[in-house]
C-alpha cells in the first residue's frame, strides 16, 4: 500500500509544478517579461488562451485541495485500514481524471485545434472547450466520438467553441 502512495507522488508533484508555472505566467504584471510568440496573434486570442489557463488552474486547485484533505484524513491516527484504502483509491481516481483530461487535450490539439480545455465532472459530464476558426457538425461529431472512446459511451459530451474571429 505504501508503494501505491509513493507511485502517486510523482504525478502529484508534476501536477503541482504545472499549476505553479501556470500561476506564474498568469500573474505576470509586466507583459514585457513574457517572450513574444512568433506570428501574428491578436490580443483577443491571447486573452482566450489565458482564460483556458485560468480554467485549468481552477480545476487543478480544486482537485489538489481534495487530495490534500484526503491525505490529512490518511495521516490521522484514528483512521482504519479500510478507510485508508478508500482514501488512496479516491486520490488515484482524482489523479487519473487529471491525466485523462490532459491526454484528451493533447489528442484534440493533435487534431489541429489551437487550444483545448477538457473538464470531466463527477457525473460523467465532459465539457470540451476549443479555439477554432471554423467549426461544424462534423467537427463536433469527431470530438464527441473521440471523447466517448476515451471516457466511455455513457459520458455526456458538451463542446464549447471559441471563435478566433468573434471580435473582428
């Protein structure tokens, strides 16, 4: 059982590292400190990427808090072995959710989308947000099929599309 806890420390450490870097980049006051991307990106697209980053941070913070609470419960002396196993399984489930979301985001970005935010809620309710210039029914079907392949056919998939050209 202790080996399982040790195995979970690396993903949790990496998750915390990603979260800290995201907070750092979001909280930079002087935009001159950030390397300018190559290409012609307007301010609206940059704002949307920031909104996705803030969404990721919010999800990760919520899950980190849940994991910390479970770890506190495990560390108490009065907890039974059965409860410890239950808490460890819950920590593994939370970690797995995050890993699945990150994997799904990479799949979506591999399909050619500029950015994606995937959030799986507790009730098999999956929300996918993507940035796209053109988006049609076939794109939705492709995203929904990919999501259902990864998360199961009973998962309800909602797709939010942020159009790059909205403000123009």
